[in-house]
């Protein structure tokens, strides 16, 4: 029975070791070149049907896992870089930006540009917090032995 989970929902924590390994492999293979179930199965030293059978026991399909990983990568690129949508589409091997936009809308329910506008860059938030804590440390007067600035 196919899973009804959307691509933007987090992967279940009870997924098996094959699925975890598959997700890790897909993160690199999707960016490197177009990958197929047969190619990935070969990297796992198994037949494509065997890979499909193992995924089916976990309630998953190869295309579903690949699309979830594509969505995760797309979100990271949109949130943490200033790449144009056409560059994100090209990095994910879409034939044109409109195909990427349609897929992203199917996954998240909104366009990539709307999603980017509603999600502040994670890196800038972390840098702001680090800068703020550094400023707090620097604003301390010289500490005594018993009164140290952390």
C-alpha cells in the first residue's frame, strides 16, 4: 500500500536502515547526476526489484523517497543560499524552472519564491545569535576571580 505522507512532512523515525542509507546516498547522487532506481540498487549491490521490495516492506517507493530528498535539498538551497530559482532547478536536474516550480508547489503547497520569503535563512539567524552572544561577552567589565563572564 503506498504511503500517504506528503513530501514536506518529515520522514518517519521508524524507517529502516535501508531507507536511511538510501536517503544519504540520494543526497549526493541527485546533485551529481540523474539517478534511477536501477543505478542506486547497483550501488547497494542488489537488483532493482530487490530494492523495490525492501522499500515496499517499509511502505515506501523509490520515487517517493527521491522526491522527499529533492524537496529537502531544495528547501536548504532556497533557505541558505541566494541562488536564483533557475539555478536551484538546474542543480536538482529539472529541465526548466517551471517544472521545478510545479514540483515544489506539489510538495509544499506554495511556490519556491513564496516559501523562501516565509523562511528566514537559518545561517543568518545562527550568525546573529553568535554575534549577539559575543557582544554580550565583550560588554562585560573585567571579571574578578569569582565573577567570570561566560
